[in-house]
């Protein structure tokens, strides 16, 4: 991973942490970029209570991964909050 990709992964981890809020931690960000800079995949490993969750995005470039991954994080947060409200007691 080059410096720019490393900074992207760090920024992405910070932004995901903001979206996820309390109770869900960003454990790891794995970024795979094609040799020519085209085609990329990012996988974020998250810790939600006693569960380990992963969210992933695939795109044509590193920048194309940002929005879909943040959207998946928001969906995970919403799902987790909903489950806390209506889940088994």
C-alpha cells in the first residue's frame, strides 16, 4: 500500500467510526488496488459488541469505494439500532 492509499484507509476508518457511532468499532481496513490503479476493493472489519462484522465495496478506483462503504456502515448502524429496540429480551 502506498502513502496515498494508507492515508485514504486512515481517513476512511475515521469517517466510518463517526458513522457507526458508539458500540461499533473499526478494527481493520484492508485495501486492494489493481497494479494499474484501476479496480479496487476495500474490506472493513468491525466489532459490534460480541460480533465481528465485515463490510466491503468494489469499484473502479479507490475513490469510488468511499461512498458505498460509508453507506454500508450506515445500514449496519441502523440495523444494529433497530435490533436493540425490537430484539429479543
